[in-house]
């Protein structure tokens, strides 16, 4: 092979290497631009709630009983001003449920305390009852959405909210028993 041919071949190789280098830099720049412009997207296909695994060490704030994931998407704020609450709920159902919490829930709570060997002090029990009362407006509103006639609606609301209250407390005690 002669010297000129060898020089030509080396020149061609250098040009090809330079083209590959430019192409590689261009691709790296495009990748950086794509990474900067792409917002991270998270897709959650399925949410599963395991209330039996819920651990509550201290109860402050509001205890949400019977709220479904669909309800959470529809509700921006769980607290309603007092005037709005009384306008949106049927007073007989609210009054009956408040009486149930005041008169029957303490005995039910005491039964659960004994059954699960998890005694509560009186102040904690009172806070728990107040939190249950705060949930009445949203739970009553949820059960009002049925097409039942008015004479059946009160009993429907009372029965279902009462079940939710009992189930919520039972689950809470079950979770503390496992500790």
C-alpha cells in the first residue's frame, strides 16, 4: 500500500469518527432536553385499603368512618360550617344518631374495651365520641343520595350510619389488640 493511499484512508477514518462524535453529542443533548421537559407521571392502577392494618396511636382531629375513595375525590373539605350542616341533613336522622352516640356508644365502647383488653380513659373516650359526631353530617349526606321515599329514608340513614360507627370502632380495637 502506498503512502498516499494510507493518508487518504486515515483522513476518511478521522472524518467518520468526527461525524460519529457529533451524532453522539446531538443524541445526548436530545436526551437531556427530553428529561428536562418530561414531567414525571405516576399511574396508580388500583388502591387497596386494609383497615385491619391501620394503627392509631393517638386520636386527634377527625376519625373518618365509611369514606370511600370515590368520596375523597368528590370532597375538597370535610368540614362544613355549622349552618350548612343543619341545612343539608334531615334533622331527625342527625338527632337520632347523636342520641345513639351519647346514650349507646359509650356502653358499646366499654364492651369493646373489655373484649380487646384495651381500656381507654374517660377523656379519650369523650374525644372519640365527639369525633364520631363530627362525621355524622358527611355520612348522612352520603346515605341521603338514595331514591328511598322520605318515610323510609330516616331508618335507612340511621341503620347504615350506626353499622359504620360500630364497625369502625371494632376495627380500631382489633388493630390495637394486635400490638
